C-alpha cells in the first residue's frame, strides 16, 4: 500500500492565459481579466491516471493499492473525489488559500507518514513544498503536476497524466533541483532563475529537465562542485580556465586566473596560473581536474588549457562541468591532448555535471 499526500494550489497558472506571466501577487488582477483556475482540472487528470495505474496494480497483487491524503476543499479533496478516490482529509484552508496552507498540508502529510507528496502548481508551490519538508526534517519524495505559468524546476512530470503514472509505479528516487524565477523581471522580459532547494523525486523518463538558463545553471553546478571540494580535505583540485570553472572558484571563496589554471586543496590556493610542472609538483594522492568545454567547439582538453598536460590527466580524475545551453550548442565533446593513449582513455560516454546534482551523458570523440 502506497500513501500519497495530494495538495493543490488552486490559483496556480491563472495569470498565464491572461498575459500576466505568473500569478504571484497578481491573483486579483488575473480574476479581473477573466482568468479561470486551471490547476484543479490538471489535478483531476493526474489523479485519474493514478487511479487507473493503481487499479491495474491491485489486479496483479493483493498488497498493491493507493491511500490518498488530501487537504480539504479545492486544495485536493474536491479533485480527489472527482477522480474517484475517497481520500482522508487531514486539514482545511480558509476561504482564501495561501502558501501557508500548502506548507501546513505538507506538515500534516509528514505526520501521517506519506510515501510521496504529489503537488499541483508551479515553481512557487514546489518551493513551498520543499521548504516545508526541510523545516520538518523529512525525506519524503515529491512530484509536481505542472499547472503554473513558470515551471523551471526539475521536480515536475511532463504532463498531468505522466505524473499520475509515475506516482503509482516508481520504485526509486534521485535528487533534483527546485528553481524559481523573479516574476517581476520575467514580466520585463528577463529570466533570472535561482536554485531554491533540492528534493528527492521519483526516477522516471517522464520528468522534465531543469530549465535554468545562463547564470542559474552555472550557479547551481558551481555550488555543487564547491560543496564536494569543501568536504574533501585530502583531494587536490586543478581548476581549468573559463567563466564556468571560475564560478566554482568564486563559490570556494577566491578569484582564480580567468585564462590560467589554479591548484587548490583544503581551503588553500596552492598556486595560481600554474604551469604544467607546477601543477605536477602540487598533486597529491587523489586529484580532480575540473574543466569546462569551449563554447562552440566542445574541446575539453587541448584548446586553451595545455597546462593540464597528459601527465597531470593520468594522475587525476576528470570532472567536466557545463551549462545545458553550452552542451546543446556543442553536441559532442572533443579532446586533443597530444597523447593518443590519454585521448583514447578520455573518449566515450561521460557524465557532465550540469547542476548541483544533475548530470548529462555526453560523448567525447
């Protein structure tokens, strides 16, 4: 038996159809323009798919099935009953729903030992759910039914139907990013994506990728590499040139050489703008080379970072970092170290870090 907590943000997405590019702080303006709620119907679609898959599971096993927890009224109960469920109602909001009600619903789900929180809304709702879980110290996985105007987080299924299927059938989880953007800037045509949290999410093909762009993606991957480095006192890090790796160095608290190679270990910069021999002289028992491909070309080694010689590469692990936009642009990665044996070892499919936890498989040719 799987227990799922369902919470619906009934006003999510109302601003989109009427040109407001979001609903945060714009609910009354959306209503004045004739906006109609879209989250409830998307919640019903997701729950019907959930019920259908759960029914198939029950036919195959007497132990399978779904127990639904919901918040009262239009925050989940009404949609669950329309989809054919008889949910357990764990609380109710006032006449006007707010983010505080979503957070309270999550706390009630935690108290009832839910196995999954299925929420319906946009990025703002994803942030509310994630932060409420963090405050409660709970590790319950979450899954979003996309209903907001902006859905920039990697915790959403691609469609309501897919959300229902995934909620019924998943068997493992992974860590994914919760992002949000500045809606005022968005209304002026500027996208400012910001990492707001990390959540456990079911592993499935029908989940959307994070849509962070520009600095948002680089910021999140930089924070991830920096966090790993700080927790690894014995490892020597060799940071290649470029703005993406420079963001990692900034996250570690120092400004490296933009066109050079820097060596760092346990909070200390050992050498800036190092030569190949200087890098070799400062390597330890475990070493990690952090590099980013050149935009438009895709070269990881052999263009602009010859200081990271084949001898350095042989003694090191290689961590490739890049924004998703850059990877989309280059298509494949390339190496040209001048040592065919090293190049051959580097070629093939490799995981490239594109976020704090997210990685993308790229072919090195």
